[in-house]
C-alpha cells in the first residue's frame, strides 16, 4: 500500500491537501531518453495503478493531526484550519495511510503553499496554453504524450518569459505572486508535469488535476467533464479573497466558456483573461465569450503568440 501526497494550498483559516492511496508504489522515473519505446513504456506505467477505496489517512501538520478517508477512486482531500497564524511560503507535511491493523502502511511527504499577500494571483491551464499538446486532435495528442517525455515536450515560445515576469508583477522575488495550474490532465501525470515545469523553469505552483484513470481508459486522457475545472477554480478564488486573479487558457476545448461562467459569477475577482488561439475554427466562439467578459469590466486578450500576450500585459499595467 502506498500513499501519494500532492502540493496543498490555503491560508491560516482554510487549508487543503490532496492525495491518493494505491495498492502498489507508483513508478518514479529517474532517467530520460529520446528512445520512443522507452518513453511509451514509461508513460504506460503511470496508468497501471490500482487505487484503494475506504483507506484511513492521516497527516501531521506542525502541531496538528488531520485525518480522512479515501474515496472510491483512492482520492482523498484533507481540509483544516491551522491552530495558529501560518507564515507565507512552502510548509512540509507528512501523510500516512493506515492498514487493517490500524498501523501506518505507507508514508509520503507533501508541501502546503501559503501565498504571500500580493495584489495578483494567476491560474493557468497547461495543455495548449503552456505545453504544446494538440488537444483538439486525439491522435496528435496521444502521439505527443507517448512519443515524447517531460524533458522533450515543448512550451510555446516565450511563455516561460511571460509567466516569469508575471510572478514578479508589482511585487519582488521574496514575495512572488502565486500560480495555480488547473488542468483536465489526470493525477496520473502529476510527477510528469512537475518534471516538465522544473525542466522549463516555469514558476513553481500548485497543480489541480483530474480524476485518476486506469490503463484501459488511457485513450480518454484529457477528455473529462469540464464542470469540474470550474469548481476547482472557484475553490481557489474563495480560498484567497484578497487577490485579483488573471486566467490563462486556450480555445481547443472549453476554457473560454468556463472562464465566461466564472466572470459571470465573480466579476470583481477577475482582473484579466488570456485565451491562446489554437484552433482557427473556434476563434469566433472564443471572441464572443471574451466580449461578454469585457462587458463585465474584465481585461481580455485573444492571442496566438506569447509576444502578443506580453505586450497586452504591459499595456494594461499588469507588468
């Protein structure tokens, strides 16, 4: 039995950490190669997991003990209020899953992110917003996912530069703006995405991904109900009421519609929305959604190249 913890987030009065419990230890990749067959094999291993339901879990957080139970898909969410004020930054936590004998059967480390009280916070999609993924075409998406590895996958030109500038917008290196990466990709790809982000020196942040898939669901990767994405973003906004958010997405799937719904519900919380124009056939629909958001007082930008988004950020005083 193995427990896996993911980066959590929150503030003193509203903290959350996610994770999974699996029957066996999830694979950890330690070397990378351009060999296609090796990359395919390594990717497949991420989906040969067996989640365990109804497993008790506990987390040691500073002087507190938080407990929970895994859901049918092995997923758990631990929410709590800290017993004292918590400083901004990354804080370690230890998670254990309990066996039938009520003794620890697995142990994992996690980090809890407490953002600094900056003016802005950023929420970004990943596939076809940061990482070239060809999400609009299943065959191309699977080729990109299978044939390459986290170190050979590529970002769009200058996206790293843009995000690095935004991390320091109206603040300083000691108190960077927080980043949250909300994606339709599955939790199976958590370590894969972390390696991609580290390799490309993208701002460190918290990942919120989608339900774990098994090997027989692999060809449906990235294809999930998008309402869950809206719910995850709303939770982030509610957790940090003092910050105004900037959203990044693309028009391969439902980001424009999701962000339009979000602006409709919470217009005062959204400062700007950026949509990367990937699919020409979806451009008109994306523009209609952006126009709705603009009428609500939100800054909007439909762009193809990150240089256009950088220029827009400078124009509206974001940079």
